[in-house]
């Protein structure tokens, strides 16, 4: 078997290396673009969540200001209990919603 020094076969490994390097550079550029896009999206979601939380707090404060004092005191106690034991509170809420749903279906 004889090896010839044809210019095309001699350049083949270099061409393959160049293509691999180009593919790697392209992939890295795409990855950086995607990371930047995700970072921007994460910031946008975080900003929107902060804005929504502030609006909800403001609306809740307005609603509490309109309630009578005994109701506010009881509501504060209920919220403290929910914060201490959230799972039973969620279960109780779901049970109430299920009962209301059945009652409303029977009436319609």
C-alpha cells in the first residue's frame, strides 16, 4: 500500500478540524444566546412576580382597612394558623370548595 501526498488528502484532517472548531464555536454562541435569553426571561418573570405581589398586598391592605375591627382580629388569627400549618388549611379549603360545588350543582 502506498501513501500519496495528494493535497486534498493532506488537507482533510485540517479541514475536519476546522469544521469541528466552527461547529463548536457556533454551538457555544447559540448556548450563550440561549443563556442570555433565559436570564432576561427570568428577570422579567421575577419583576412581574414582584409587581403582582405588591399589587396583591396593596389590594389586601385596602380590603382589610374596610373591615370591622373584630373581623380583622379574627382574620389575623386565621392567617397565623394557616402560616403555621398550611397543609391542613389547604385540605380544609378544598373540602369547603367541594361541598360548595356539590351544593351549587344540586340547585341548578
